[in-house]
C-alpha cells in the first residue's frame, strides 16, 4: 500500500507528495492492524460482543486516526505552517 501510494504521489504531485502519501499509507495500515487485532480483546474484557461492535468502531476510529496521521505527516514533512 505504501509503495502504491508513493508511486501515485510521485506521478501526480512530485517527490514531497510521494513521501507524504507513501509514509501515511504505511502508517495507517500498520495502526489499523494494531487496532483491529487489539479491539476484540478489549471489547471482550468489557463484556461486549466483538463480532457486533468491532466493525463500526474500528472503521470510525481509523477514519479519524487516518486523517490525523495524514495531516500530521504532511505538516511535518512538507514544512507547512501550523495554525495556533
């Protein structure tokens, strides 16, 4: 996923965009795997059926975390000004 994102970013936006997209894809997939493997254990611990709750919960969490990773990587790697 990271390599595919890097190639597409290189083709469409140049080396800086390629680096941001490639690293972001790599980080998002790694975090999604960690959360996806840990979430059923956490839900079972709290007495919730993991088969019912983990799908929507993981999707919502990864949408939020994925955007945060992308914007943080773009700000850090491209040197964009930070508001505040």
